């Protein structure tokens, strides 16, 4: 749960960076003390950068630790399946079994490891982008939302074609 919370925070940091950039450009046009305003903007960027760095690190490491723990539990389940009748090993080579177990647990770790936090990161980045676009201007958000739908439909068609080619 900690990794998911930090993945959401890290995904939201990119749209907030764009919002901060726009606010910085707006503030520099109408200010008397430009040095003080630049320093305040610098501090905002610095805090957001360190927060994004820390949340990204926690997001990935928590995902990898969780995947490692799951890999051990799956390995324990697969290990129990090795206790079969003695005649079974006459048909199946033992090195094939251990290789298959290692391959399966490593595939499980790579599938669960950092991919789930990255999916949550991307989803939260899209959601925060739409919310900030609605906040700044609803016409811009309608354009952004339509482009997201077009992009998702192209991705769906691409994945369907790729899936058909893999099955062949």
C-alpha cells in the first residue's frame, strides 16, 4: 500500500511541475522584486523535485521488495510440487524441473516487480493532468481528453494486431 501511495504522488508530480512552470512564467511578468520571486519559484521546484525523487525511489523499491517476497512464496508452492512419486522422475529430467521452476519464479518477479507501480504512476499522471487541465481551463481539458481517447483507441488497435501476430 505504501508503494501505491507513493506511485500516485509521483504520477501527480509531473502535472504539478507543468502547473508550477506556468505559474512561474506568469509571476515573472508582473513583479517588482524579481530576485525574491525567482528564489520562491526555485524553492517550489526544489521541494517538488526532491519529493518526486523520494517518491519514485520508494515506489520502485517497494514494488521490487514486494515482488521478491511473492517470488519466495511462489517458489515455496512450487517446491511442494516436487514431492511426487519416485517413478515420475524416470520420465521427467530433474534439471528440466529446476530450470522451469527458476524460469517461472523469475518471470513472476519481473511481471509483478516494477510494472504494477509504473502502471499506477502513469494512470495517476493522466488523471492529475486532466484535473489540472480542468482547473486551468475547461476548453483545453476537452481537447486534452479527446486526444487521450484517440491515443487509447490507437493503442487498443495496435495491441490487438500485435496479439494476433503473436498467436500465429
